[in-house]
C-alpha cells in the first residue's frame, strides 16, 4: 500500500492539475465514470459480496448490511447521481466581487477550488463515487477513508474511477483511497495538515466527534440533528400534526428528522391527543415533561433531562411544554444541535422572532424539518449538512466546498 | 477570578443578546467606548506602566517593550479605530440570497453573527479594544486571551469597555477577558468547543501553531507570510526593483512583507545588480541560489534549502532563479504560506497564468505584497489575514467573522 506521506504528496500534485480542468472536461469525465461503474457492475458487486460475507461473519446488523449492499439497481442510482453532478453549474472561476481602489489597484475576488479534500465516512460504498464526483466537479483532489467494512467495495469502485481518469489523460491521484483499515492510519491521516485543506466526516455522532477531537486539519462538522418542532399557541393544529408526523416518521434514521416536540401550554390539551393518535400509526413513544404527561397520562412515559438532548434516530419523541415563544426559543437553543428547527404558527410576530433568535442552520416556519437537504434546497447533490458556523452552514453543495482568492492587478503600486 | 466554565456560559448568554442589538445602538456604544478610553487614559497608562516595569525586569527586548507601551497618542489612535469600526456597514441581517422552491417554500439566506468568538493574542494591548470592536460590531460576544505580559493593561482596558456596556444597558459579558496567565488555563480555553464558535489566534507563527495543534474549536489561521516577488523576463525592471524594495523593506516585521525573490534567468544579469544597489540602502542581506550568486558574487551569500521556506521578518531576502513562469509558480507553491505572492511582468499571458495557478490568498500583478490589509482593501478594520482556505481567505473584515442561516417559510409543506 502507498504510505500516507506519498498519498499526501500525490494529492498535492494532483490538486494543481485538478484545478485547471475545464468544466466541459469535468462533465465528460463524470459521465464516463457513470458509464464505467455500470459496465463494471459485476466486478464491483463481487467485491461487495466479499464485504457482505465478512459483515455476516462479524455479526453486522441487518440494517447495516442493507446500507453496505450494492445491487445493479443501486449502481444505476449511483451512475444517475454522477450525471446529476455533471449537470450542475461549475462553481470554480465565479467572480464573486470586483472593485477598484483609490490607488488604481483592481481587485477581483474569484472562487477557487479548496485543494485537497479529505473525507472520512462509514460503511456506505455509495458515498465513495458521490464524494469523488462532488470534489472533482468543485476542482479539488480528494483522499477518501471509508469504513473498513466496505473496503473491498471501495477498492473496486475507486479502481474503476481512477481508470477513467487515466484514460481521459488526467492524473488518477485526483482520487485516492486509503486502503489500510488500521485505526492508527486513520489517526495519522487526520494529522496531515500540510497536505489536506479540509476534512469532512460523514457519518454518526461518534465518528464526527472522533474527527473533531483528533484532527489537526480544519474540519467541517456534519450531520448531528436534535431537531425540534415547536407548536405555537397560534398554530393551525392540523398542519402542526401533519408537519410533526412527517418530520418525526417519514425517515427516522436521518439527521433532519424531528426528535423533540415543544408545545405551547395554551394548545397542549387539544393538540397532544391529536398527536398521540397520529403518531400511534407508527408506534412512536412519547417521552413527556410533567405538563404534557398530565394530558397524555398512560399513553406516554416521563422524560428525563437527558431525553431533551438526544438524537434518537428511532420512533421516540420527547415532549416539552412552554408558556411562550421566548421560552420555546430558549429551550431549543439550549438543547439544539443547530441543525434544523421549526415553528408552526399563524402568528407573524412569533414566526419572525423564532426565525431571528433560534440559532440553527435552517429555521422553518410551517414547513417540515425534513427539507434540510441539498436536493430539496435546489443545490443539486450535497456532501453533507454542516452544523458548524465556519465556512458553510446547512446543506453543502459544490460552492460550499470551494474557497476564494483575491487577484490584484496594478501598474507598480507601492505602499507609502 | 471567574472560572472558564462560567466564562463560557456567560458568553453563550451574552451572544444571544449581542445578536439582537441594533446597528445604531452598536455604533453609539462604540463611540462611547472610544470616549471612555480617552477619558480613562491615565488609569490605563498607569496599568500599562506595571506591565512595562515587569517587562523590563523580565528582560523583554526594546522592540517588544515598544509594542507593549501605551501612550496618550496611542490611546487616541485606538479611539480613532473604534470610530472607524462604528462607521463601517453592519454585516448582520444582510440578505445574501433569496429564492423559491417548486413546492412553494421560500428560502432566505441571511447573514448572522458567529456567536462567541475567542481571540488569543500576544502582548499588544491595542489588540484588546480592536478585537472587541470588530466582534461587537459583527454581533458576537468575545472572550479574549491576551499575552500575560500585558495583563494589567488588558484588565484596565476591559474594565473601561465593560463599564460602557453596562451603562448602556447591555450585558457586559459581551466582552470577557481571561485574567489568568496560567498556560494550563489557555490550554483548557482552546477545548471549550461547547461555548465558543471560532478561535482566532493573532500573533507569531509559534502562537498560531500552538492554537491549531491544541484547539478543539474551529480555528481561523492567520498571519504567517513567506511572500514572494517574481520578476518575470518581461518585467519592467525599474518597476520590479521598486516593488521589491517596498515589499521587502517598507515594514519588515509584518506578514505581508516579501521574504523571497524569484527571478527569471533571462533578466537576472541586469536586474540583480540593480536590486543589490537599491536594497543596500537598507543593508538587506541577499541569500542566493547558485545562478544568482554567480551574478552577485561576494555581494551575496549562498542560500540553503531552508532559506526558501523562511519568514525572516528581517533585512534578509532569499533569491531563487528560474527559467520560466511555470517554474516560478511551482517554486512558489512549494514554499509559499499561501498569503501574498506577486509577479512583475508586462506579459498578460504570464500574469494570467501566475494569478490562476499560484495558490495564495492574494496574488498580485505589478503591485507590492504590502497591500494585503483590510484597510488597503477597503474593508475598514481587519481582524487578521487568513492563510487558510476555510471560511475566509486574506484580509478578514466584519463579514468574514459572520456566519449565515437559512430561513424557510411555507404553509404546511411536508416531504413525500
């Protein structure tokens, strides 16, 4: 295996070349990659079988096995994803600002590639071509470190993609995979500050925490979502129940799913039984504070303090009662992971206050939190949902994984 | 002294209040702060005397003592700086984008404060009011950790500023100073991820490295500049000498000063003697590679490999000869700290290639690198020069220390 230092040096060489590839060429290559993945589906699926066999032997859960599995249909889906990225506008070279200074200097702020992007993710082989396509279109080289459980699948996919790069006369090191499954290598990877411009972890809270705590490379944190729906006293209660049901149950395992209900005391007696009835369709367990427990009685269980900070990713919902929108905002700001928060209200003043004061990437009025997504926002594909405030917040598309530079032109200006 | 945890909790409470202060009120407070610093100049200078006495006893160099010293004139300068920040446009609340989605959701991307900004800096008491004024105007709370050598000056300044906040009915914890000079406290401060949104180190390379290596909080790296001036074969040589002289000697201790000359072999015989003559006015030592040493003989000394990577901050210049603009670009990208780089040329193609391919925050054509500065770029004050690619690159003004959020409004949209 190539050692990490060589990998880093190769990536740096490749980034300068990646930055200069024209938009047309990038799109052409992405479409060829899609075709090559489909043509090589059999060998990729064979590699995936090795991973699945190991997974079964290692006692991996059925749900995890399903995430790991590749099928011809899923490879078609991946190929379709590459076509979508090819169709997106190229962010590189965009003139962001342009101005003159009194001394005659002309300054242009222009969008440029990030350089080398490192991505650390779990055992989902679909992330491999997805991450490559986005970083490639954004003009960067990438180094990928996927979960060890899908190493054979990743090697097979990367081999196909690197072949296309080579056939197209490009540097294959624009895409590199860390093949070692040794944790020490991953730890070392996160220290490679001199080669890598940004590290993006994609996966569960544990993975993200490990990266943030150990990386010397700037990190964009993604994905943990303790999302709230707040039902205001002036809510359309039927709308509120529909939004809550959608946000909680439409897909429970995702970061933009609702984990906690905040309800105004003025409507709790009316809306909580409606909510109980609707959520019972999916057997959602309600973990209630005292006032809401009073309403629901033995239809619910008492919440502990910890419940309000939890990202369940399960058919469980915590319930908190408040006496005002201000109290709702304070509660949410205290427990939020700053991902997506929603108020249901017909009151413009309450909506405005909520959107202004809630500290989250996406603050919704009368819309399900499930829309926090690059596709739903119209960004095309996304590389993740940022929950930090630096660089990017919320859904990250191509622009969010670029940087900029200033180009200054003059005729001999010196500083006095 | 307040313990760090309390400091963090206070900052979080204060950030929500800071975010809601109107532009007019912020400007009014900044002007009152300026006035208060001038009115309390005597007590601030008395505190500064304590620091200076300690500094003398501790054998601090004259240059460092000068950076530490406050005088009535310098306090006037600080007050003037606060007036300038008051006059800058408020970045908070700016609508950055606004669009509708096919399902009827209306999405607004709006600029919001960063939250809590931590700043770690060296023994320059002028940074204290400067950092406060910028973070305050940008709607954030700040926690400052200045060099221990200026702790008494910082305490006196912060006391005056916090008094103004309190008199104006604002939360004084919008500005907090870490008064402990214990290094363990600083180390602990850099781990306070749950309270602080971004950490900005301001100072020398050692300080910045220590923060990057130890912080769990996202960091914006600032300031290290190994800046190059490349004199192309098609340069106006007189202009080239003037730019180099300015970039190297106008102020040697700053990050945008030139540290290395790259010269095209076709002009080296002509331009190097001109450069030697001009730079002799300031006794600049030239450390040359073999071809340039051939030209200058005993007027220069040989460069080692390390010289090309050095930020001297001194009257020393390394000299590298190249045979093409491509070779110049490769050399610069190898040794650059990605701060500011300059080409002197009358050749548009060479200029374009240089600006496109050199990987730096600011890439100049026929302009001195000394212009990389928030004031010179027209941003008003600056909080530093970012040399990383995440969040901000180059001079960072108010906008660069803000974040954004998405506000999404609808009428019951749920995801299918």
